[in-house]
C-alpha cells in the first residue's frame, strides 16, 4: 500500500499534515515584510524552545552544519578542545574540531555508556594550566540511545573555566534541556527531530562567554558567521536566502509545540520511551543502554534475541507493517536496532510499535509470552 | 486576494504546482533504497544540467553555502586569489576568500559593466610569477543584471594556469553554461533560480585540476568537504542528512527540465529577457546594463523615469497587481528596480509584466505612448 510508511528512525521523523501543507505553500520573497513577520514569531518561539535569552540563529543546513557553525566560529589552529565521546555524534565533534586545526583531547566511554561527572572532573583536573578552552558533548547520542547528564557536565565545565558546546540535535523539543539554567554556552539542534519538520534547517544559540571566544576567532566560517546571523536576527531576517518553505513549516511546528507546552512535550517523550523500554524488557530482549537514567527519550537501541538477525527484524517491520526502524551505525551495524520515538509521536504509536515488534518476533520464531509487551504499554 | 502573488525577483522564483506537491510528500528515510534511487536519477540529471562529466554535489544550504563550499575546499592561508567583481555577488567571492585567509586581489568594474577579456589578460599578465592560484567570477550578476563572458574569461584563466571558480547561481538552468567545454574548474549554483524549486539546496562540481588544489587544502570545511561528498555521491547518497523534501522537489524539477530540453530552456529565457529589454526601451526607460550582449537573461535592471521613485514603482506593482519586483542592493538601492525572468516563466508572464509596468507608470504620471511596450512583446 502506498504512502503508509511510518518512520521510527531518529530522523526524518513523522510530520503532521498541517506542516506538510504549510511547506507546500508557494514561496514568498525572503526580504518581504510578510516573511519578516514570520521570522519575528519564529525567532521568539525558538528562544522559548531553547529556554534561553540568547538569540537563536537559523541555518539552512543539516544538524552537522550547525555543529560546524559552532566550532567554525570558536576554534583557532592549535586551540585545545576536549571532546566527550559516547558514540558517533560525539566523535563528530572531535572530527570537526580537528578539521579546524584544533588539538583534540578525547574522553571516551564504551558504547551504550555515558560520561559520568566524576570522570569529567578527573579529566579536567589534569588540565592544571587551563589550556582546554572548549568542551564538546552530546545530549542524546543517536548512535547508541544514551543520554548524557548535560546539566551536571556543564556545571563542571563552567567551574573549570572552559565553554560547553552541546549537540542537542535529537534532544531539543523532545527532552528537557534548559540552556540558560544549565549554563550551556553553545547549543545546536536540527529540524527533522523534535521539531517535527523535514530536514534542512539547523539552529544555534551562544552565550556571552562563547561570544567572547568568537571575538578571537581569526577565520570564522562566512556562511555560518555568527556576526552576520546576529545582525540579521536583530532585523527579523537572515543573512543569506533561507529555505523559505522549511521556515513556513517551522512556523507551523512551533505553534503546535507552544500549544502543547514544553512540560507536556517532555512528559510525552519520557512516557513513550520508558514505556517502550518496559515492553522490551517484558519481551525478554536486552536494551543497549542498561539504566533508564542514562537512556535517551528520543531513541531506543535494542539487541536482537539470540539467533535472530537485525536485518530480519528490520525487514519484518518494513515488509509486514511498513514501519522503518534503524540499524546500528558503524561497529554497531547488525548488533542493535534502533527505534525512534521523537517528534510527532503519541501513545497510540507506542502500542503500534510494540504490537508490531511482537508480531515480527513471533514470525521469526522467537519464543515469548504473546502480548506481554503490549500489556506493559496499555496498562 | 490571497495566494495570487507573482514573484519577479531573482529568487525565490515561481514554483510549478507539481513541484510544490512533490515537496509536500511525507519525508522518507534518507538512508533507504527508495531515496537512493531518487538520488541516483538526480545526480545523473545534474551532470546533464551542468554539462559536465564531473560529479555534481548537493549541499543543504543556500547559494552562499555553495560559494563557501568552493573556497573552503581550495584556499589555504596566504594563497593569492583574484576576484573579478562586477557587483555584490562578485564581491562576496572576495569576502569568502578573505574569510579563509587568502590574499585577495580585485579586478573591479563600474556597476552595470562586465569584465572584458582584455582587462583580465592584462591583469593576469602582471602576475609573472604565477602566484594567483584561483580566479573567482560571476556569470549572471544578480545585483546589476550584467553577464560576464564566462567562456572567454575561463579560457584566459586556463591559459594563465590558475583555476576558475564560477558563480552560476542565477545562470545554471537559465542561460547557456557548459562546464566542461568552457573549461570551468569549479561551478556552483542554487535551487531557487533556474531550478524552479524553493531555496535550500545548492550545487557544486569541480574539475580534476580543482581537485588537485583541494588535495593541498589543509583545513577544508567539514560540512562542505568534497571528499565526504564524493564518497557519498558514488554511493547514491549524501554524507549528512539532506533536505529530503527539497530533493523530492528537485527530482520533479529535473524531470520537467529534461522534458523541455536545455536548448529550449535557454532560448525561452533569452527570448523573454530580450523581449523585456525591447519593451523597456520602447517605453523610454533606461536599462542599467546598456548592451544586450552583456545582459543577463535571468534578471533585468531598470532605471525609473525622472521624477518617479523606485519604491513608488515597486508599490504600484505590489498593490495593484500583486507582482513582486526587487529594489537595487546597497548603493543601487532606490536607483534601479530589478525584474527577474527566470525558472518557471513563460511568454505569457512577459506580457503580464510589461502590461503591468505600463499601468504602474501611467498611474504614477509618466508620459508615454500607452501600449508601446506591450506591442514589442506580442509582435
């Protein structure tokens, strides 16, 4: 059956009909007062979403573009950067820092684990000369489904004196993240996640302290230049031609999000992710991130039962139910499958997901008490 | 009346209904075989459009992003770059080169003029030590409506030994431009122009010689990295999450363009632009680019008649006919108005434009023979 695909990957995520229709509107001039009026509302709503008084810039780019937009406005050659790495997206920070000529130190964990405050304290204590200027970290690590305690980690970074640069690509709009209250210096995100719109827009906000480091950056990116974006932000415009139709989509999405309210959005994601984890455990399957405390509410990584392969499970979902779930990335390929539960997703979808998973496992010969997963999520 | 706006600005340009609807489709996974199949066709069609055997990369970015993607993969600090500047977009190349630490020389003309082959020969002859590695230029200069003779200029650049880096943002898909035959080393473009789709995608192709310079680039941009894009191109994918829905739009647009054929597309733009210029002259108005030979077929800059202001003309278009025409930029603000005739535009639109212009001028008290403009375009 056509057009019945349901995306349970960590992005793109399902998009509400009203957003699809907003996006299909004919573009208008990006220098018109009509478009400025839209941007004015969008900029205000983005500050609300980021829980910040800082300006939130819009880039026409994917999340990786926003990550470059962070470090390409901060790093000079030879600068020391510490990258906290709990998976591929944490490693991407290190790669981007290196591409700018930084000397990168890494604090890495086993996949599925998170950086503990103790580990970070110890690492930063070794930096007696305070050479580390920037610490990069990931909130929700999409490749493993683990979640760093950004609040605690940023506090430690602040105490050291470095600035924190946080990947909130799969967390903003899905999980509690408070830029100002938690003392995050640079926060980036992308559109195809909690924002419920298709990929193509990315976001960045920077603290006063981050701006001070930016002032010393010798060769900031032209396209992602903070100063050009700041000037445009204050005039309700963008420095370059933005993806106008995606801004229409964003405008609509932010209205929907404000109507639901941040607390409700976060509670919904938490309830669905923890419900999924309960069901997975009831079915006798193993979660890649063991502890609920360390689990992302955006994406859940699951090990296949013994004797059943990840491709078999993914094919079962796709062929029988037109549900797309993700494979593991790189060294986790075929070791885990990942179910995204972020953005435009409800408890009804959770029942669908768990029921379908049971049907897929049953067909593949896995032995379990039928209904034991669904029971967890309808109770 | 709602939804009746007609864009005659140099981007965003009008978008066909089938493209708007393609864009409104629910996104699919960007790592799925369905999406790879789309990209495979799109990549092949982009080579056809660029008239090149080189790979053509897609960036989720605006045209300025593609310009950065060119120089951020070529320039090292201290490299000498020559920028041919006939307007704002030519100057942007120089700004981007400087942002990468290049030593920039400029060859500038009066606004409305173009770089002559003689001027360039003379300039490059002064570079006896062959220190200039890169020459940047603009095909269709959106800020003035002038058109450089890219074919002749690139020949001279090749003879010198430098590489040519060409802004084809408003020319690719609107005006004849042959990457391989003309010896263009790097060609960039953007989606909201001749491509007939909304802004948000940008394109770049590079010659073997450009790749050799890229190999020596110490700190290429991570987001725009050519190597990452090359690897992905060969696997019918993209290195980062692309703007999936804009790729749907592009897929549809390229089908429409192939159906019309390159020669027909170029002939249509030429006929409409030259028709507009004839009408403007017949109405007694002055064209900013005097010589048809030097005129872009994408955008036409016009001086208002004495005693009538540019804002009055733009308001007349907007209020009476819901047509958006552009003001001049920077020092040309209120000195010229610019009418875009690129992408999804037909001879019917030309009649509309000229007839509306006559009505606007009449209402503003300009004295002319009514119908003398329209007469030129219906003959």
